[in-house]
C-alpha cells in the first residue's frame, strides 16, 4: 500500500483519538490527578470543565508516594537513564541496521 | 500505560493473555489493583493484547510499513481496552455512587475518551519499539521472511 495512505490513516486515527482525549480531559475536570479525576467523574458525573490543558504553574505531577517519600532524585535518575537508553537504541538502529540505502556492514 | 499492545504483538494472543494475568497478579500483590478485580483487569488487558496482535497481522498482510502498522495496532488495541473497561464499569455499576445509569454512562464516556487520547502516546512508543525489534530481530515479530532491509543494488565486492 502507498506510504502516504498508511501514514494518512495513522494520522487520522491519532487526530480522532486526540480529539476524544481532549474532550474526555475537559469533561472529567481538566487538570486533575487521575485518581481524583476518576472519583470525581464516577461519583458525581461529568462536571463543567475546570483547569487548563497546559498549566505550567501546576508543575509536573509525580505520583504521591514518590514525591512525598523524598525519592524525586532517584525518580529523575531513572527517567534520565531511560531517556539515554532510548536515544542510544535509536542511534544504534539508525547506524547499524540500515533503513537507508547504505550498504549493510560485512559480517 | 503498560505496553500490553506491545506484548500482544510480540507474544501473540494466547501468551499475551497469560502475561496479562501474571502481571495483574503481581500488580494486585503490590496494591495496584485488587484480587477482587483480577478477572476484570485481566479481561481488559488481554483484550488489548489480542486486538493489537490481530490488527498488526492484518495491517502487515495489507503490506503496511512496520511503524504505521504497529502504532495503529497498539492504538486500536488500547481503544478496545478502553471501551471494554467502560462497558464493565457501566454494567457492574460503582460501589458508593448514587449516579443513575445514564449519568454514569456519560461520566465513564469521559474517562474512556481520555484513555483514547493517552492511547496515541503509547501507540507511537509501541511503533518505535516494534520498528527497532523488526530491524534487529525480525524473527521476534514474525517478519523474518519479510524484507525489512534495503537490498544493496548493483555489484558489491
């Protein structure tokens, strides 16, 4: 199948789901931690939306046990390791497995 | 986000469902979920793995590239899971909630919609991971017979 159709389909799917996600986000209370969001939505039904989608003053919401347990540095270290690993794997694939036209390495 | 779609694509529907059960048992032991919810949680997670697997196979048969096929498959799997989750909550009702069934349906629809938005992120991640696996170990995703690398053209030494 033609490549533009594949990626067009994928982008259409993503656009529809992101629109549904945005509606769900605002309909269930806007910027809220997930547990509070579920409790609020399920106990009282959908409320008028509150809070913005992007709220820099809110900061990054990290799960309570990590934040309150004083493990933010460890958490940040794990995030850093995973990001480094991900970028490393991407570079590895890009260089050595050849999705491009370069000649594969002689084995 | 637990990458169950990825598990389904790699391990297949049967093993994927089994893995969902084992993961949920461990999760319940750690207090994430509950023993009483084991059946519902496993059903929800297994549906994600099964739908992702068959969607991936179908799209690959339609000669899609690995990334769009796996990203779409994982996103579709997650949407199936979100709808099943919503259906289970609506059918079983919520303890301690006095919401009538109609209002509960609307409330749950909001949560399902939110899950669909998050599904996009997991779909993209799954696409990248499967593309990586297909390039280094095509046999893991049953693509050994498929040409994932460009053949060198012309005369080589």
